[in-house]
C-alpha cells in the first residue's frame, strides 16, 4: 500500500454514496444495500475501463454457471453478475456487491467446467465473506478509503488512466487478499462448487496448473498472484479438504459439460484482445 493513490476522482464516489457513509473517523458497518450500491457504481467504472466481452452466448454461459454457484452460496440473496474480460492475462477478481470478472486468459487455461467453477466459487467466497468491503471499510476508517478505492479501480496515476486499465484493477489494493482470506475463499470455493453440483477437485487441479505455469512463466500470471497469494501449501490444504469428501458424493458431481467446451471455443474465437491487454 505504499503507492500514491488517486485522489483525483474521490469526490465523485462521495457523491455517489449519497452521504450514507461517514468519511472520517469510524464509519458504521456497511449494510448489504450499501455494499451492493458501491459494487454497482464501481462495476460501471470497470465496464468503462476494461474490455468487457459483449457476446450474448458467452455472457449467458458465464452467468449461468456463476449464478448456479452464487445462488446457493450467498445467504443474502443478492443478485450476482459475471463478466468475461477480453484480456489474455490470466486473472479473475470480484468486487463487493456480487460482481465477478474472469479474463479470457483464465478461461483459456481451464480444461473443464469444474475448473472454471472452482475459480468462480473462490471469487464468490471473497464476496460472501465480505473480504473486499471490509478491507475497504478499514481503509476508510483510516480516512484513506476513497483514495484507496479509486487507486484500485481507476489506476494510480490519473494522467495514464486509460493505459493503466486492467493492471489497475487486477493488482488493486482492494483485491489484495491476505493468506487467511485466501484460505477462507478456498474452503468456501470447495463447498460452493459442490452445492452447485461441480466437482471441487477442479479448483485443486486448476490452481496447481497456475502455480506450475507461474514457475515457468511468471509474467503471464503476475496479476493473479499479486492479488491472490497462491502457494503450494494452499493447494495442498484444499486437496486435503476435497479428500475428506466421501467418494460416493464426489462421484455424483460434474467435472465437465459440453456447454463449457462450447463456451471455451467461443471465447477462443473472439477478436484478439485490444492492444496492451
Ligand atoms: Zn482469492
């Protein structure tokens, strides 16, 4: 958190929040309604900053698989929204209020539906556990929240906002989770993907694949690793969670679907990502 933050646009957020949050001192706990409002406003900003895929079939599938998980995961019943970003960088992230983003580069590396489901389950876990919004609120209590959020979502240097784009979001402070947050999101991911009928081992195989690739090709996975500290120890403990599930229960779960393979092929056929993405 040593970077300079973008104070440039902070007043816009203060207005957008409608004065519901105190800007100094101890803010009251953020309600679900306020969280959803913060999420919606920032999702609108993200849609201007990142090359969000507009293809109807792609959006339909990512929302179908995502909602099949989130609707069984978040007891608050808030609607979730899932997006594919036309970027070859491997990344996925979520923001408070139920907005989840997966990059094309990540879809490309998922071999089956359960691997994508595992990533989505993990990201949904961060939202359900309120990791992002609580981090944001803690920062706000230190009276830096607005700058922090804007540093995260809009880039750290107002002069180069457009260029910063995806890097700003992907490596943002808001999404820089602690190891404890990661472990909790992994545990949630296992449970949530199972509830939706997907084999939770997909999360293990996918994260293992990313860790392996990171060792050979660190730059391609830099964003993912900077926001989601991923270690062999985390993967091992997730594998242990999956091993503890009765085999009979795992056998009934889905590893892959034709719908996923169709989705993946369609993502692969998209026009090349914009320059720099
Ligand atoms: Zn994470």
